[in-house]
C-alpha cells in the first residue's frame, strides 16, 4: 500500500498563506465578499430602509461589487491584461469617489 | 547575514521549518544561498536546479509567499527580514524543496497538448513569423514548464480536474494553429465543467510567470473564440474538427 502523496496548499489561515497575495486575487476576493455581504445588507434594508448605516453599507457594497464586475467584464472583452492592476485601483478609487459624492450630496 | 526559513520534509518525517544564516552580497540570489547552505551547513537539504541563469525553470519555488525562480531572485530584492522558502504548491512533495512534476504533464495530456497534424498539413514552418496568425500566439508559446502558474492558481487547489493555466495556455496555441486536427475534440474538453468555466480570472498565474506569459489572456481569448464559435462567427481555419 502506497502512502497518499504529501501536497502543499496555500494555508489561508496563516499569515504565510496570505503573503504576496497579488492584486488580481484581491479584486476577485473583494467582489465575492461584497456579493455575500450585499445579501445580508439588502435583507437588513428591507426590514428598515431608513437606517443610515445600512444605507451607507448598501451603497458602498453595491459600488464595490458592480465596479469590480465592470473591471472583470472589460478584461473579458479584450482590454490588455497588463492593465488589470490599474483597473483594480481605478475601480476602488471610483467606488470611493462615488460613495463620498453621493453620501455628501444627499437629496433626501 | 540573511536568515533563510526553509521548508523541510522527507517521507516518513514530520514537516518543519529550519532556519539557516548565510552570508549575502548585493547580487546573492536565493539559489546561491540555498546552494551555500547545502554545501557548507546541511548536505541533506534537497533542491532542484539546472541552468542557474533563468532559462530552465527547474529552481521554481515559493519565496516569501510568491512563486519565483530562485536563480533570478536576489535576496536584496526581498527586503529586510527572514526569507521564507517553500516548495511549489499543488505538486506531490518528493523531499524538502523538490516536487514531482508529473501533474504538470498529466494536465497537459488532458487537454490534448500535442499537435495533431491534419492529414494534408505541411510539416514545418507553414506559419510565417510576421503573420497575424503567429502574432496571436507569440506571447503564449514560450512556456518553459516551470510549474509556477499551477502553484499560484487557486482553482488548481480546488478542482483536481481543472487543467490549470499552463495546459490551457498550450491549448490556446493549438486552437489557433490551423495545422492542428483536434480542435473539435479539444473544444469538447475546454467547454466542459472543469476547464474554461473554472478559471476565475484572478491573474495569479500571469503575475508569477517568469517568462512574462499571460495564461489568463490565453484563457480569455479561448472564451472569446468559444463565444464566436457558438454564435457562428468563428474565423475559418484550415484545421480539422472545428
């Protein structure tokens, strides 16, 4: 009987596993986490749509999720892959800018 | 002096991290340091290398959390603090920093990575180097088989049937090769549940490729080709089995 081969995998529960995590991985991860959190925040928003904190979280998460999705879409449509880090930064920057603009200039 | 924290393991033994101190100058590479350890401190340390000049990819390993070739990674470029050295992920360990590359070959075989020449295809150099057809795959044909992309890919960790970046990159070059007769069979595999749909476009493979290849781009191009093929817009090619 031969022993099962020992195969190392990145240990996500250790600091070493996260060391050197590249931008594309962060982009993917943030978008997925935002998607899951959106489900929770949308539910909270339905319960009480007037809570400021929930409104802010909903806006921030929707912007993050959508703009990182646009980034992925642009790359899928053929934008040069060497731009992927710049697109990641642009998506985060745009999300922050829109959030601040909308939250500062609330019309209701 | 630079401290190296090196992963050690051998069959039947518990894995451990062993620390070594080595003298380093400005141009000392990780490989130089590991060879110095092996020669002067611990002859039992196992590592693989061949050309020492960044051509063969044999010395691929995970240094400070990123896949790199040890012979082209200067210790000085890694910043202060101890340097962590581990074997490639997702490959069976043989000993210490040496892994079994068999899965790399098996994944290539799974995508039909050998040219299947069409019956009437000219045997040699029928695609001019200056042609658009060649330019399309120019970035993808320089793979040296180091395995770093497979180690960096998170989907490889979660789906044993996923061919991984290198094999899909190879498949792309063949799907663009009009001399190849296996396009149809390869599409059937590529469009299955465990191939193209599995890539999440994280780009980890592209980030670590020492040759500057972009398997992510190859996968995106394959997806674009697949969509064009599905809607009947595939460019006519002389290859068989479209």
